[in-house]
C-alpha cells in the first residue's frame, strides 16, 4: 500500500523519514529558510543596509512569511499522522499547544505582524523575537533534551556554585564600595553600582571603564580577582561537564 | 505521644523535620527573610534609592530585626532538644558559641545596632557585615562541609600551585618594573606598583589602565602573559576539581 | 646492495630514514630554512627593519628561493621511490597534485614571484601566503592527522555547541541593540554592530572600546556575560578534549 | 651512640630529620627568612617606602646576609654527612656545584654585593635576582621534580599545541596587518607590531590599547578571537593536566 500524501508530508516534516538519522529534504529546506530569515532580520537592523536594500529585504520577508505559513499549515494538517492515541482534532490541538507549536505560531505572527502594522516601536521588538526562529532548529536535534536532562541532574551542584559565585560577586562589590565609594562615587558609590565592576572583573572581561585607582582599592580588587575568578567560572564549568556527559550518553544510546 | 511545642519548633528550625531531604516551612521562610534582608542592605547603599525609599527601607529593617531576634531566641530556647549529651544550659551555651550561633548573633547585632546608634561611619561598615547573613544560608546545606573537606584533601596541590602562581606574579611584576620602570614611573616605578599590572594581566582581566608601551616592555609582557596565564589559573582549577569531587562524594553518600 | 642516490635522497626527504621516529638530517635543515624564511617574511613587514636591512633580507630571499626550488625538484625526482603502485610519471604527478605537493609549489611561487614582479600590492599579499610554509612543517608530524580525525569524531558535539554559542552571541547582540541602540547608535545601532561587543565580551577579551553606559544596558550585559561565557567557551573546550584524546591515542599506537 | 653536632645539623638542614614528612625547625626558620628577604627586596623598590624606611630596610639586609652566609657555611660544613660515596672534600665540592648550591651562592652574592658596591644600576638588577631566593623554597618540596617529569612526559603534546598556538598568533597578526595596516600604521603597520594585538587578544587579556576600528578588521578579529582562544589556551591546559597527574602520582607514592 503506497503511503498517502499526508503520510509522506508528515514523514518529511517530522525530520527522519527513512530512519537513518539524516534530515529529510523538506527539513533541510526549512533549516535554510530559518537561517536566511534570521540573517535577514539581523542585517535589516543596520541602518545603512536598510536604507539601501530595504525594498529587497521587505520582499524577502513576504517569501519567509509564505514559507512559515505553509509549514505551519502543513504541520497542523499532518498532525493526525502522529502515532499517538486520540482523535485527529485532539492531535492537532496538542501540536498547536506544544512548545514547538507555539514557537511556530510566534515566529509566524512575528513575521507577518510588521507587514500588517508597520509601527516602528513594535517592529523593533518584533525583530528581536524573530531570533526565536533559531529555537525551531532545536526541533531537528534531540541534543537539547539531553542537555536539559543533564542540567537537571546537576541542579544541586549548580545551586551551590551559583550561591558561592553570587556571594563572591556581592562581597567583591561591597569591598570596592567601601574602598573606593568616596573617591569614585559614580562608579563605586553604592553596592549595585560596584556590582557592575564586580561582574565585569570576575568574568575576566575587564572593559576598563571601571577600575580602582587607590592603593587600598587595588589591593582589594587584586584579592577579589585572584580568589574569585575560579569560583565565578565554576557554574559554567559544571554546565559544560553536564553538556559533555549528555552528548556522550546520547552517542552511547545511538550506538545501541 | 505527641511531640511538645519545643520539639516541633526544634525540628522545624533544624532544617529537615521529616527526614526527606527537603527544607522545613520555617527554614524556607528564613531563607526568604535572609535574601530579602541582604537585598535591602545592598539596595540601601544606592543614594538615589536611599533618598526616595529611605523610610520604607528603614521600616523593613525593623521587620528583619524582629525576625532575626525571634529566630535567635527560638534557637536558644530549643537548643536542649539537640540529641547530644549534656544539660540544657550546656547545650544552649554550646549553640551560642558554635560558629553558626556566633553568625546568628553577629547578624542580629549588625541589624539592630544601626537602629540604636545611627552614626554614619558605623552604619557603613555594619552594612557590609550584613553580608554575613548569607553565611546563614550555609546552615541549610551540607555542601560547604564537603567543600571544606575536599579543599583540605588537596592542600598540598594548592600549596604548590599557589607558590608557582605567586612566583610568576612577582616575576612578571619584576620584569616590567625593569622594562618600563623609567618610562611609566607611576605605573611600573616599583615592584608593588607593577604587581597591579601583573595580577590584572595574569588573571586575564586586562582593564587597560596599565599596559606596557615600549617594545621591550611589550615583548616581556607577551612572554609573561603566554607563560603565566595557565599557571595562575591552576589553583582555581584545583579548587574547582576539589569542589566537583566533593559534590559527587556527597551524592554518592546520599544514595547509600 | 647499496641503495642508489635517489633512494637515499627519498629516504632523507620522507622524514624517517632509519625508522626510529627521529627526523632525518635533511628534514632538520628544511625545518630550519622554513622557520628562518617565515621569520624573515614577518620581520620584513616592519618598515624600520625593511629600510635598514632591506638589502640583506632580499639576499636571504634568494637563498630561501634556491632551497625551496631544490627541495621541490628533489621531491619530484625521487617521487618514483614511493612504494606505491603505478609508473614513475604517475607517482610524480600524484605528488605534484597531493595537498603537500601543492603547498610546496605555492610556497615556491610565493617566494620567487616577488623577485620577478616587485609590485607593491602583490608583494604584500604574497608575504602573508608565505605563512603557508608553516603548513609544510605539518609534513613532519602525524599529529595533525590524529587531530583532524578527533575533530571529525566529535563533529556532533561541535555542531550543537557552536549552535548554542552562535545563538547566545546573537541574543546578546540583540539585547544590547535594544537597550543601548538609541544611546550609542555608532556602537549598538544595529545587531551586526552590537555583535562586535557581543563577541569581544563573551570571549572575555573585553577591549573596552564598546561597553554599555545605561543601567539597563549594564544589567543586560551582566546577565549575558554571566550566562554566556561558559557556553561560548564550550566549542573550544570540546576541541581541546578532542585534541587531548588524539594525542593519547597516537601515543598508544606508538607504544604498540 | 648520640649523633654528632654535624650529623644533627645536617639532618636539620636536609629538611626531614624525623622522617615524618614535616619540615625541621631550622628549615621553617629558613622559609621565614627567605619570604621576609624577598618581601623586603620587593617593597624596597617602592620609592616612597625606600625614602621613609630606607635605613631600616638596609639594616634588615645585614640580618638576611648573615642568615644566608651562616646557612651556606653550615651546608658546606655538613655536606660530608650526605650518605653518598666519595671523600668529604668531594661531597662538599659536589654540593657547591649542585644547582641548589649555586642558587645558594647566587642569593648570598646578590644579598652581600649591594652592601659592598652601592652602585645604582647594579643594585637594581641585583634586586631582581633576589627573586631567585624563592627557588630555594623548591628545596623543601619534591613537587617540582614531579612537575618537571610530567612536563617531560607530555613534551610531544606541548610541541604540537605550541606550534598550533604560534601559527594562530602569527596568522591573526597577519590578518589584522592586512586589514588595518594602512588605517592604524602605528598599531598594525607590520606583523611584529600586530603580534602585540594578537597575543593580548588570544590570551583574552584585551587591554584595549590596540583594537580594530574598520568593519573588515572587526570581522577578522572576531574570527581570529572565536577560533583562536581555545587553541592558545591548549598548551597551558596540557601543563595543568601534567601538573595534576604529577601531584596524584606523588601522593600515590607517598601512600605506598
């Protein structure tokens, strides 16, 4: 029995039609469209490009809008092919209310809305929301589920290290507030202000817009920097280890 | 036999009344009060907020003071419920003199003192001491004991790597003192002054307020930076590994 | 039977004539010539040195050209000694068209061309191409094959982490474009412009030429910095782990 | 039979008289003197301190000189107690010519020389050499032998990663020399000049004294930064791993 058009469309959209771990042709096209749409919305924020290629970029938006509308319609249409229990209407509703379904809808709205209401402030915010499109790429990869699980497994370590890092950030800010609050009141005049210094220093970014100038402030900043950099890097280190574990587990399962 | 009020209060305060690894309701409330009190004392250092919400912040201080006084009194009252040997008075004294008991007292004094003596200089220092409140959160977690043990286990590695890092910091400072001491006397005119450069460079913060300008200084700074960054990061790396071990051991024990 | 001159030359050029894992004398000489040639072409870009030692550097170029020409000729001449199937001409052609053969040719052309046509613009570009010579050093080490294999093994992890890092770089740029686009239009006036901030911050370089100045911008930058630094460092961490694995595998094979 | 004074002195000087892994009293005193002497020579470079406490610091130098002279004499006197083959004179000569013996001599000369010849230039250089005293602390720890061995074990990895890092530093410098050489000739006008940018960026220090200003330069710098930071950090990561291995091996041997 040859599969129906709806069956074939669902298989194409669901990512892995042949079961060999490769993306389907339709999904490859969707990846290209998503990357192109995100690139366009990023590039369009540049005034020089907007003023020169504004018309072309606008035309592309219509193409992207059509693609996303078509995809959304197709996903709703083929939702009943999902081998779960329930009626066709129920399956369609479940897709619409699923996280990925909501992202699809949000991306569609965000793409079409600025065409209908070309208000400046709205457009600007909407453009940012288009970055959500990248989340759609997550559909094509089970890695993000593994990652979420791995982070959940280490929530205890994360809680402790984030506590320690927060304490150190506050302690560093308080130390420099006491040391330099009177000398540079605009930069260290309160702990919230000094927190900017503390975060930029302990992440080792170090812009240099805020730095101690008195000997006492420099001594305190040195102690805070030497003691704190490792602690502030710990939560991200644990995240990286969790991610690495998730990847290895994923590969192990794939091999089985 | 139903437990007495003192028994139930002690169980609530001791953190894990049912033995299922969850915080008791009273402890959750204490965590909220501590975080709120610390946030208040941080926010209150900002002059703009102080001038606008000073009255409200002051009122909140009375609430926090009452909470901490109540907690401290309850902990002394319920101390005899502690299943250790000794008379009730002895157990109470032991709690008062224990590290956490002293932190409780310090936090209470630091919260109440500025209300009694609103002297500016004292207030400012006292505000910093309120960060001690965060240490109270440590009561709710045995992770810090594991961490302390793990650091103790690696004291030898820490001693050697801190020695190496110190040597490199001093060597870098001496190298740039020789190279640029005459050109930028205010920044590299002595080894203690050059140490500020050395610490900010080898922690990779790099504010840019102090950097070599002569070719010789740049060559020396390049060598110091390339050779030293790994060495200065080593103690914090060892601390992170010790912490990670402590967490795993802790989880292993919990599972048993 | 004593080996012919061509056989001995080929053994010398092929890197390991005695089979004890050491470089042959001829290869040591070639390493010295390559390092010297690269150093010369780097140093020659410095106008002060060019104006003072230009004649000497030019003379050295003729020496390097002669060495590379001789090496290239010798490699073509001895190619038939390669114990593969095929006629002498075929083996020579295969060497000429192999990646390393093409690098040899490119380096030779790049060294000789500026002597024949001393056009300024061409010279400048050609000098950069001379850095290709360093790739010739890769011939003497099988480590790069191991590395390439290890990276290929982890292409899945790399794909996921690079996606995450890219998303975070874009998200950070978008956040600061929204927060500071109006205040600092030349720095945050579009997402592509804000990307420069985002890359320099999340790699923790932090030049300080671009940094937020409004409280909202600082809060957003703090969140992006604290959340993102670990994620952006993840692809390079995976590369480092892949490399470390490749090295250990290589050593394991060497021991067998 | 009670040990002679020379035997007891030798045991005290050799570090571990009872064999319980603890430093002897004499060695503890020496550690204190060395740390004090290094601190003095660092602090004395600060003109403000020199002008105020110059006399006291000078007096301390005589104390340190006496201590080091006494220690050196005692080490030569007790050298024959070393349980090696050879006559007493041979053992003494062997100590004098051993690396640690030479450091002892150098430190002694460097401490005494400025008292005999108070020439300014000599003093300044001599002060730096006093940092050698810290190397004397190495005598009290076998960790540095383990470290040296571990680095030697990984010399192959270090060679490959240092090659890659060097290539990337040169490539980054060349890229920005091409992109910004004409715009900022004093900063990127030659590859050696651009190397300063390349090193400060790829170590993530990022002072901000040198950074690209053209769009092309920023794009190239972004690519170099994203690709290169992991590679440049690799040699130091390998060193850290080697060190960590050495420490574990050392502890394993101690337990046996």
